């Protein structure tokens, strides 16, 4: 008797939703990953689009001369 071919099942990974801080399943079955919902994903996209998230620019001193 042969055993059926079994595909390995990846463990379910639970992460914190970056939008609301709730739990979110980080797997292909969650189309909003790493977010928990479409709402959290859209709120994050809106924050990026309105430039609420930005990397601060560090300006060189005025006496800095480039090479």
C-alpha cells in the first residue's frame, strides 16, 4: 500500500496589523497581508499618498563643499 503524496503545509503566521495593531494572518489566503482588512490597507495607502509618511531629509551644513 503506497501513501498519497502530501504537500508540506506551511505554518500559519500571525502578525500585528500595521494599520490597527490587531492580529492578521500572514498567508496567501489573506489578500490584504500584512494588513488585517481592506480598510487598514487603504488607510495606509492614503497616508503614503498624502505624504504623512516621509523620511526626514538631513541637509548638509552650509559650509559643506562637495568633491
